[in-house]
C-alpha cells in the first residue's frame, strides 16, 4: 500500500509539472513576441496559403477535366464524320 501511495504521489507530482509546462506553452502562444508564437503563426499562415492553393488547383483540375471531356466528345464526333466522308469518297470512286 505504501509503495502504491508513493507511486500515486509521484504521478500526481509529475502531472502537476506537466500541467505547469502546458500553461507556460499556452502563455507563450499568447505573447506574439516569443519564438514559439512566431513559428506557430508562421506555420498557421503557411497552412492557410497551402489550403488556398490546393482549392485553386482543385478548381483548375475540375475545369481541365470538363474541357478534356468536351474535347473527347468532339474527337468522337469528328471520327464519325471522317468515317462518313471516307465511305462517301469510296462510293464516289
């Protein structure tokens, strides 16, 4: 029982230390002049920029896909028209 109480006290002490460190990190993020806060805000800005670029690229991809589908339809129509004209040319000969 004594060993378990010692372990419990040790874990509670470690938990308090970790909570204090967590509060210090939270406080450092609140102060925009700290290195951690600067890195955090820089990473956040970079993330937002990458999300915007990803959205733009997804939209461009969708536009290119639609354009490609239109071109494929035109190709099929032109192939059919070519086959018709080829058969008419052969009949004329």
